[in-house]
C-alpha cells in the first residue's frame, strides 16, 4: 500500500492576508509564497506546511478539525496570541496539564497545551 503523509494543512479564509500574517507571527515562520487568494508559510518543524486559501463562503460553525500546539509556558503564549489579535475562546482547563482554546483573527480555533 502507498504511504500517505501530511503535506499541507489548509485554512479556508475570507481574507488570506491577515490570517496568514497572524499565523506567521505566532509561529515565527515567514510567508514563503503568496498570490491572489493564497499564501503559504515556511515549513515549521513537526507540522505540515500551513497554507491559506480564500473561499467565498463565510465560516458558520465550529471547526471540525483543529491543531493543538504544545508549549512550555501557556501564560506567555496566551499573551502572544492576544497581542496578535487572536481571542481566548474558553478558560484555561486541566489540572496536571493545562490547555486553552483560542481562535485566530477569522475565528479558526486551535489549542495551546502546556
């Protein structure tokens, strides 16, 4: 059987530029390609390439798939997300390991886990 490997993780966006800039700043990864309605970040270790594409329809419901990121300091990264225009969707959760749900500038949800 042929191997299947993650290649790109694609975010649908109303406006590609602010979403790709948010993720570029959050992950400290440069936008390596961009054209009308499309952008891609440089590869980030441990992730498929993040790609952003413009779509005509608005996001109406919660993501059916999201990314969890592991960090050493949740408080520090939480502030970085907020400073970049992201929002905290819920409170910090967990006891032995902490995590929080966030949304990017267009509402795409992701988790930060300590």
